[in-house]
């Protein structure tokens, strides 16, 4: 009955529905049962629960998912997933950690042995646990679940095409999933239109964004399945609108942080150059899929070569702020945003973590909204 209520919410607001599903209806709903019941007794039921969550997710979003897309959706937010963690996959982590926290661990406990075997089946040989290892060094659920999560990500990555490898590296970058973890508040500009949110999730999971298009007479490249053409095409104004929206959002937070670009670096003005690049560019896709940030570093280098001499002559400091279309930031951009967040925390009397979250959430929502609109204009 609870999952049916999520579908009712999703009919008008899928962003709220997905947040509720992640925070109230998926793994967390049965976490106590997972910690207190041996996995071998309830694993089949947990698999059925995972299937129910999968179907509920598809009903909420309004489209079917491939096995690869659902595998990504089950990853944690820090790995570029949607946080819909699999109960059957992580139940052994919960049970083992619960047993470790008890006063006595029975090395002959068959249920504990089975749980460890189930946990080890998802890891590489060098990471496997044993009963003796958890007795001598108790482990926490978060650590065990992160190992399972990392292993699932690596398996998905290894089986992916170069384009999907580049996408997975970008979506798993720090702060890239900020748009998925925000409270969808309209007054704060953190809410996405239902149609925009659905296409953004579809694009995020690597699904074909051109499916269902009513405009088959358009050029074939406009029906780009991964959205690369839609997000890099400079016709129609979407490219510029996205740049300007990010610029305006950053300027707002600079004002809130009492930061002046006229007196940024020891009294020297800073020249900010915001660039949004796609990791799926055919000419660099192999490198982007092999090394995280390769495209961002190349963009930084190109901007420095083009602007450093001109800025130096004017007494400015050239600072390129390169981000990719999924929200991954270059090194210089990350350092700049961290500095803005630090000053924001001071002037707004906020914990630095909260100030950082506020900044990246707004930038991330702004980026994803512009991406979704660009895709929708071409499908």
C-alpha cells in the first residue's frame, strides 16, 4: 500500500516521489529486519521487495529501465546512483555489522557463516571477510555496504561502453548528484518541472532520451540517444542560456558570501571563465572513459593558454571554472567553489558542510534544469 502512495505522488511530482522512495520506502524501510534476521532466512523475500521497488520506481518515473540502468539506480548517491539500495545485496552487510556490535560473536554460528559467504560473493578475493577477521576487528555496516557498492560500480563500469564509462565517471564525481539529494523546494528554486525531472533521470541513467519522440522528421542527429548533441548544440540558445544561468547562480552566492571578484587574490581582480563541456565528445570519449577529469583538465589548460597573458596584462588572475554536463568539476573550479562555500559559512553562520551543500545544490539543479530543457527541445 505504501508503494502505491508513491505512485500517486509521482503523478504530479516525480521529484518528491523519488525522494520519498529513497528516504522512506526502500532499504531504510526494512533495515531493522535486515540487521536482526539472518539473510539466508529472508533473502528470497528481500529479492521480491527489490522487485517491488524497481516496479515502483518505473511507475514513478514513467519509463522502463534496462538492467544496466537499474544497477546504476541501486548505487549510492556518491557513486552516481539514485540511492535505491538493494535490500538483498546489502542485507548481509547489515546482519554482519549487527552481530559484530553484540557482546559475544559465536564463531560456530551457521547463520553468520552464511551471511559472510553471501557478502563475499559480491567482492573480489582480496576483500573477503572471515569469521575470525570480524571477531578480531569488528566492522560497521556503512563500511561493508560501501564495499559492496564499490564492487557493483566497478562491475558496471567494466562492462560498459566507452561512452557509458565516461558518463559513469562523471556522475560519480563529488557533488554531481547534489540535484538528487535536495529538498524539492519551489521557493528556493530547487524544484524541477515533472517533465524536466523525468527526462533528466532518463539521461542520467544513460537511457535513450530520444525514445518516444513525436518529431521523427527532424535530422537524425537531433534524436541523439545519449543527449550529447542536445547539450553541445549552440543553435537555439540553450547553450548560452545554461552558461548564463550558472553564472547568475554563482554571482548570487558570491554576493551572499560577501566575496568580491574585484579583490579576490591578494587585492587582484579575478576573471572567471565558466565552461560546460561534454565528456561524450567523440574526439575525447576514449580518454574521458579511461581517466576521470581528462576533458576538464584539457579545458582548463586551453582556457589558460587563451586568457592568461591577456589577464596578466590587465593585472587580473585568470580562473577557468570548467564543469562537465553531469556536474563534475575541474580542480580549479572545485577549489574556487570551496572558497566561496567557506566564506558563505562565515557570513551566514552555517556549518561549512551545509554552506557547501547549499552552493552545490543550487548549481547542480541549475545545470540539470538547463540540460533537461535542451534535451526536451530536441526530442
